[in-house]
């Protein structure tokens, strides 16, 4: 896909192997999917003309402040919004339709008929008004729910993050879809959780470091809240971590952006970004500061 871009010569490299011949001429580096910068920074010494690192993921927090002067960073924002939105829908439908209970009854050969809830009429607060948040909003609205987006600042159809304390108690579901910054790390603390409505569901499709795990475990253990987490801190989660046995929790191992076709979606964004770079333009997804 990249080799078809005008003015671009693509060189493939494998992690842990020497850089290919002519790598010293490379101006763009595309690390492997979910690569950590610690395994990539050492490569930069062999790339004296490097000007851009183009990620295959939207998350870029681990890279901030770790690149040399003159090297810019671009992410794959827009590639994974659809699959992450599907994950959110899947966990919410699982909760409200009580699918885990039916699966458990099936495994025991029991016909456990009972009334369930549903998504219709629910009020859902999405913290994050970028690609992930707006994509989720479109997916959710066909279920006849009310969706409110929260962004850094208020704008048309988006509430400001400083309004969260007064908003949290009005919603059945709170979904986290924000990047990791100094402002978002630990934002879901004991006070945040206490402001959520009784019986509400917290959904974290962002990063584990956004949530105070001890405070969340306390709320889950009390039975007041439920939660669905696709992320944890740390990852992978240790086998003796209290989250494994917390009641009212649905936990998946960071799969939101990893559904079939994720590489094709990511490389389509990467190709667009490199096309702009090769034409002398700035990529659209440049990460500035903490982004």
C-alpha cells in the first residue's frame, strides 16, 4: 500500500533485525502495531534523515517527549473508532440483556427465563468528543438512547469537561474515550465515581491509567456501580489483581482496536498521512504536546 504512493520508496524491516540497506535515507518510520517506543528509539540512531514517526494506533502517550528534536509524531486517528464503538455496544448489550447469566445457565443446561433490561431510553455520557466519541455517538443513537459528548471545551452539541461534576449523576452509562494526558490520568477517582448514579455503568475504552482502580473496586464491591473495562493498569493484568474477581465487572484484554481488518484500516490512514508528508504538507494527525 505504501509503495504505491507517488515519490515514496518503502523499506520493510523486522523488529530485532538489522535495518535494511538504504535505511539511512528514510525520512518516515512506521513502527509495528502497539510498538513501545523503548524498542524503537534505538533504531533512530540508524536513521539520520528521519523526520516523522507514523503510528498504527491512535494512542500516542508513550511517545510524548521521547523523540529527538526535528522528528514529528503522527497517529492513526480515524482507524479504530468503528471497532471500539462496536466493543462498547457489545458490552452494554451484554449488561442490559444479561447475556452472561444466560450463557452461564446454558452451560448448566438450565432454562433460566427472566426479564431483562435494554438500551432503549438510556442516557449515555461519552467523555471524549474526538473520532472515537463521535463514532460511538452515531452507533448508539440508532438504539434510541440519549448521548451527550464531553470535550475539553464546550462547543456546539458538546459539553465542557469542567461540567462533569454536575453531569455524572444524570446518566445511566459513562464511557471514557479520551487520550492520556496530565489532565486525564486519574480523572476517574473516588469523587468522580461517587457522583455517578446508583446502578450506573462505567465503560473504559481509553486507557487504564484514567481510573483509580482501588476506588473502582470499592464501588464494584459495594454493588452500587458496574463496569466494563477493555484496558487496565498495568497491562497485562497480574493474575492476583483484585479486578479479576470484582463483582459487576466485564473485563477484556485491550481488544477494542484489534478486530479483524485492523491493519488494513490503520494502513489506510497511514498511507493518507505519508501521502501528505511526501507532498510537502503536514500530516493531519500530528501529535502536538500532550495532544
